[in-house]
C-alpha cells in the first residue's frame, strides 16, 4: 500500500526524514526533459556513495508511480533499468519528454542534465561544504 503523500515534494534534508523520503523529494523536483544521475541524487541527499540505494528506492516505487522516476539515469547517460524490466518504459517516457538517445543508448548529459537552482539548494538546507564539493565533482 502506497502512502498518499508519495511523490509530494518535501525538503530533502530534514531531521528524522528517511533516506528514501529525501530521495523522493529530490526526484520530484527534476523538471520535464531533464535528468539527474543516481550519484547526483545520492549526493544531494547527503550520501554521495549511495547511488545503488537510490536505484533501489526508485525500483520499489514501481513503473506506474506518478513520481518522475524515469528522470534518474546512470552516470554514462544510459538506462540501468533494462535489468529490472522497466527500461523500455523509462525510455518511452524520456523520449516523450523530448530526450534523444544516441546509438549507444545514452542521452546527452551536457544538454539534459539538471542541477537544482541556488534557491532550492538553500531551501533544502544543504551543507555549504557539500554544495561546494558537488560543484567541484560535477562541474556546476
């Protein structure tokens, strides 16, 4: 049974909030036609080494979730969801949002990768050192 609050945007960094809730709050903010990598989502919730756990959180949503789970891809710009059976659905949804895939099955991250604006980062109360390390790591 899914919570009626699943997919609603919340601040990703709140005391007592679970890792999964923080992940869902970040994913809910990714705009149409843009993507984040699993590692970026993990970094934004304060656990930069937890990209596989981000994938697990999104997998548990199921492909029918209203949350834009399809907007999270791997660091090569490819879909990792073929292994769990939802790759074709993820690709269909992303193409419907205007993303194009190259012959290797990757999207152009330079064009489609999103980064939260400063106002959102401040609202999420992310640690300044974390934000600085994100800027260094991902070149934003």
